């Protein structure tokens, strides 16, 4: 009886684009605009094609993808990525879902804000004003129930327009913790406003 030992082939070497993308992340973290531009040119069109199916048009897809790249550049010093391609597609997918949700909220609000062709308000102005005041009161009451640090992170992000990185540095916490606070605030506010 003879045994033959089969050798496993060595693992395939990393593809040049994988090696290059690892280098891009480090170079971008260091502020290298050339590396950022190469990454942008490499992934921009494929990412747009990926999200256009979610959003229905190229303009919205481009807005979402550009927003993701702007956030990457703006928060580059805290950017830690192992698999660049996976990260980009996941980030763009999440941004597309957020964009879609915001568009749905705007569509629901349009009847309160638009005028009919005869110049008359679709909803009598007094009613619309009352509904807006009531919604504002409910939002303020819901905000008051948030834990203080969650409320602070939410207000800095949504009211003041700060990035997660900027909020994190002001609150002396990590950007991921800011994301947890924002998610918690949105969840609690959503529940309070729906009920």
C-alpha cells in the first residue's frame, strides 16, 4: 500500500489592486490627495451603477456616492478600513437607503407645503400651521426624553451639521460611539413621533 502526499498549492498572491487599495487607505489617512483621487476615479462609476437601482436615477446615485467620498475625505484621519471595496459598497448602500428614506419623508410632507393650481392651499394654512406647531412640540418633548449625551450628539450632528468625527472629537468619544448615539436618538424619536 502506498500513500501519496498531495501538496496544497500556495495561496494565490494578493491581486495588485488589493495591494494598491491597502496603500490607498494609508495614504489617504495621511492626506494624500493623489491617492484619494485615484480611489475616487477607480470606484466612482461602479458605485454609481450599484446604487442607481435603489434610487431610480443617475443624479441621485451620483449625489449619494459623492457624499460618501466627501465624508471619507472629511474624516480621513479616523478612517480604518481592511477591505476597501467591501467598505465602499456597504457605505454607499447605507447612504442610498438613507437617501431613499429622506425622499419618502419629503414626499409625505409635500401636500402640507404645496399650493394647488388655483392658488388655494392644499391644506388650509391655519391647519398646516397648527400641524407644524404640534409636530414641533412633539419633537421637543421626545428630545427631552433622550439621555443627555445622546441628545448632545444628535443635536451636534443634525442641527449643527457636524460630521461624526467632529462630534466625536468635541465629546471625546469615538465616531462609532457617535453613530450609536445617533441611531439610538433616531429610533427613540421615530417611536415617539409615530405614536
